[in-house]
C-alpha cells in the first residue's frame, strides 16, 4: 500500500466509499460464515477431530480481521498499488455482462442443486462458467464439468464424509 496525502493542492480528497462497501460486505460474509459454522450440525465424520466447522469459522474470522485492517487503512489514505500486469488494461470498462451471467449461473446452481443433485447441477455450472468466460468447446466444457462435479461429489462424500445432494441420481452415485 502506498501513502496518498489527504490533500492535493489545497483540495481535500473524498473518501473512497467503494472500499467501505467492501468492508461492509466482508463483515456481513464473515459474520454469516461464523454463524453458519457455529450452528452447523456435527457428526458427519466420527474419525475427524477437526470437523467441518473449523474452515467456515476460520475464514469468517479472517474476513472480519481483514475488514478491520481495511477500515483502519482507508481513512489514513492507504491504497493498493495499481496492477502492473502486462495483459491488463486498467482503462477498459468493467464487463458487467460477464459478471451478471456468472452471478446468474451461481443462482441457478443454488436453485438446481437440491432437485437435480450436485453432480448434474455442478456439471452444468462448471460448463456454463467456462462458456461464459470464453470457451467455445461446448462438448469439452460439459465433459470437464462432469468430471469436476462427480470428482468433487466423491471427494466430499468419501474423503471428507460430507454428503452432497445426489438429486435424481440418488442410488446411482
């Protein structure tokens, strides 16, 4: 972070309200993760002493800590350095269409995961995200989406002992 003086040739710089919005979102998400982790039912894996509660609580505490750090840094005029990536044009406008489509796919995943199950909904989500982000190999997108969705299904179920919804494939998976 670099220091930016609070005044520039006698004019006062306005606070960057977008950074305060980021702080608020971090506090809300961190608080939700902590609440969700504490209220999560236990007993998924009897052999795991840590359990599934640790990670949401740890991430929530980390988000709250980072929100405090950012909230203290904003009024001091500290800002992150500009990205010096060679393939990034900071003058380009945001691609809100892509962001909207990805958010729509995520909402669709939330709606479809119970009736269809993780394997199908996840495969559609992964393939849809790849397509929205520019891949035009539709068959390959679906194949990779299926591999990722089924792989994560079994990783959670067998590896972590956390059952994901099987949906219409219940009894097959």
